[in-house]
C-alpha cells in the first residue's frame, strides 16, 4: 500500500468542503478546482462568485465545482456566508487565484485528522524569488510579530489564505470581518481560544497570466491594522486599558512634579490649573482602569460561551497513520528549492522546530 493510499484511508468517510472565494478569477479558477479534485477526489468544491464581471462562474462550473453567489463584496463576507451555509466535517479555505499548491492539501488534511487539530495553516514558501511584492512581505512580517507579541503565541504566516478547519472550529467562529482581514480574525480566534492547531509549509506560486491581485497593499493593510486594534480591545481589554491608565498616571506625575516641589519649598500652589489638570488625569486613569476590568469580565463570559459552543460539537474522528501525536508532528515539506525535507509542525503549545537548512520567503 502506497503513502497516498494511507492518506486516503485516513480521510475515508469525512465530508470535506473546499471554499474558493473568487472575484474575476477566470484565468485561474478552473485549474484550482481540478487540482483540488485531483489531490483529494472526494472533496466537494464550492466556488463563491463575489461580484465577478468575467467568466469565473462558467469556468468553475465546467471544472466541476458547485458555484454559489455572494453579492456583498469582500473575502470576509464570502467566508462568513460559506461557513454558515455549508455542512461538512472538514472545511478547506483556499484562494481561487492559483497561487497555492493544491497538492499540499492531503498533508494538511492528515495533520488535522491525526492530531486531531482544529485549525491548520498553510505557511507559504516561495517557489522562486520575486513571487511576493515587497510591501506584502514586509507587512506580513510586521503583523506576524505584532500579533505574536500581543497574544503571546508565535505566528508564522497569519495572512495565509490556505487553511483547513474542523467543524467545531467553524461553528464556534463568529466571522465578523468583511474583507482580507478575515485571515487575521481566524488566526486570533484560534490563538485566543487555545484550540489545537498546527502549520504545514505549502508552495506559493505566481498568479497565472491574465489574473490580477485584489489585495491593495496600503488600503487593506490599514484594514488589517484596524482589525488587530479591535481584536486587542475585545480580547485583551485589561492589558490595553491598564497600559493606557498607566501612561495617564505617568503623564500626570510628570506634570505635577514641579508643582509638588514648589509646594514643599514655599507651601503654596502656584499653578492651580495645572495641578487641577494633573489630578483630573489621575481620576480619568482610574476610570479607564475600571473600564478595562469590566470589559475583561465580559471577555471571560464571552470566551466561556464560545468554549461551551465549541465543546458541543464533536472533534474530527481520529484516524492515526502512525504513532499517536503529542506536542509536535512531522510532515513532508517543500524547501525553498522544492526539494523534499522534514519539518516539525508547531501545534497548540507553541513549540516549533525547523530542521537545519529549512528556509522560506513569505508574504
């Protein structure tokens, strides 16, 4: 029995749905659908036409996909609609632009099933120099570090659009994003709710000729930054508001220091408006701190409710291929020069090891 047969057996009986958001992807969507079906023959491919003006729908149908329509523009709106409408055991999210390697899907699915995990991210590895625009590469690096620092978990490629999700992850995920910030929301939701997750390297390629990127570097970068700020407000309110309160108190002390020194020397308050302003700033800092404490209590209630919803849905049935997985799992990966290598995949406890010589270029 070959390795491919073992992979197929481990996925036997699972309902797998691939969600492919598309807007004017006539040049690539047909190949994406065919590659997905070749990689995993039992997958149900759903192409969501998001305000296309070309032949995206016809090409997708001819390739064997079920085409649905989402008239609200934006990738986040497509994913929100698809996750609500489609019923499956495992969900695959992949862009319709042909830049992600569908051949990596069996490895990603097997990572989810063998874990069992709830969220697997395809970490992009450039197959050749110049695949990424420099602004995208820098932006992804910055956002990765910001989210890793804020939420306390290492993030390798938070903007990857290639993911495999379990049913219980999907049905407990609120999906409030409208556009390209959906990947940020998925990443933070997985980290904040401490769901079992992992990463698998996937080859990232150029768009086919005639296909244009819908991502606007600065506009969508600002949207992602706003999403991170909102998530910080919702998911880390105590840290955010205690920091603001501390800065206010330090500012007030800096303003009040000369006044206190003058009072100790002369017994008089020479700049009463300044003293009143410093005292008022301390009062505001106290109020901000109280707001942070209250919001943190609400966050805890919301997380408990999300956890209860998550626990009501069973995990993906575990069909191990080999020894039971513990903290990490090894998968075949693609190195920068496309030669096979082994990589230790990071999972929920945050541990991660790359073998010597493994390098990548990411957006």
